[in-house]
C-alpha cells in the first residue's frame, strides 16, 4: 500500500536536490549562503521558501506514471530533461569559469534561477493526477512554480546587483 505512494513526481526533483547538496560549496562566493542571503528583503526570502515547499508538496502528491500514449506527458519528460541539463550546465559554467564574461553577466549569473522554469514545466506536464480524489488540474502546480520562479529569480538578481554595485 505505501509503495504506491513512493513513486511520485517528487522523484524528479531528487537529481536537482542531490546536485545542489553536492555542488553548492563549489559555486563562486556570491552563491554561498553568507553572501547569497545578505541584504535580501525578507518578503523575497519567505516567498521563495514557502512557494518551494508547496512545489515539493504538490509534486509529492502527484503519482509518477508516464503513459506512452499521453503526448503531453512525453513532451513534459523531454522538457524536464532539457531543463535539468541546462540547469546542470549553468552550474558547471559557474564553477568551471567563474570569472568569464558569461558568469559575470546578469543572465549567466541568474541562469541557475532561470533554468528551473523548464524542468518545473516538465514536471507540471508529467503529473496528471493526485493521490486523493479531487479533480486534477495542472494550473496549481504551474501557478505555484511561476510564483517560486518570480521570487527565486528576483532574489538572484538582487544578489547580482548587491555584488556588482
């Protein structure tokens, strides 16, 4: 019975979480907690954290069952994979080339905050039901993801301007 609840869309977030845990310490100093959290308005920090928790919860409540016949889910899987690869690449560039023009541009600096838009959209397309008996709609996950992205990208841009002013 409990095994049924183990296979859910949260599993798609595990590669991201593992990546973050293993490599955050290798990112440039601007991404370290003492700098990344400095002088950021509390409404951004709280909005980012609360929306992140809701995304995790919603993903946990969506069974992971990709049907070969469901084109939307297959598209979601492709978008997820591309998004994860871009996310990982954004980190690799920042770690390997921290002084490059790309890493020091606002877009390059913010790429790890922007690229989750793709893998979150992919998860939103892959999920097609909840474990409980409410009608499923994709918009709650997509809406909360958009809110998270607003706070996450705003936070990152705030850090960029803090260190470049």
